[in-house]
């Protein structure tokens, strides 16, 4: 549930030595970025490992410190292997307090990031929660 019409981009990224093509769907709403990214790893274990690499890269991007993190370890289900990390981080970028709220999830070889990142005071809690919680995998 994006707050405005998103744009879609593809780019190559390196996640701790694993090079993948990531598709990003994102919108910039007055300086707050709402984004969903997805990519595919060669195997399920590397997809799970990509979650931590994505989280670390995004936290570093705003010079942040993780303030809250909840991880669900890898598990096998009827839909395959899956794991997830939910994180909140605070930092500064060019002297401005910034915040990152993210959900990172792996299902078999596919992995996803759902993030909201922007100025701390410009991120309405209800809107952030609605965006993050609207992400559902079938």
C-alpha cells in the first residue's frame, strides 16, 4: 500500500559477495522513502543470508544504530524454507535525524526487503505500520 504511485527500477547489487539483480518498487513521499525490493539467490541458504546483508547495508546508509530487531530463524514449512528480520534503526544523514523501519524476508530462493526510511519526525507511525504490514507473500 504505497502512499503514492511508485516507480520500478532494477539494479545489480552485491550482498556479501553474492551478486543479484534486485527489482525495487519505491516512492519518495516528501523525503520519506517507501520501498519493496526483491531478488533471487542461487539457493535458500544464501537467500536467508542476504537478509542480514541488506539490513546492514541500509543501516550503514544512514549511519544508524539498530534500536530494535526481531528475527525468525530459518524454518521449513509447507511453502518451503523461510526466515525474516524486522528492524528499526536511528541515525543521522547530513546532520538530520533519520529513521529506518524494515522487514526482510526470505522464502526459498527469493528474498525481499520492505522499508520505510526518512527523517525521523516526518514518518507517521500509523502510515509506516500500515505500509510494512501490508506486505504479504502468498
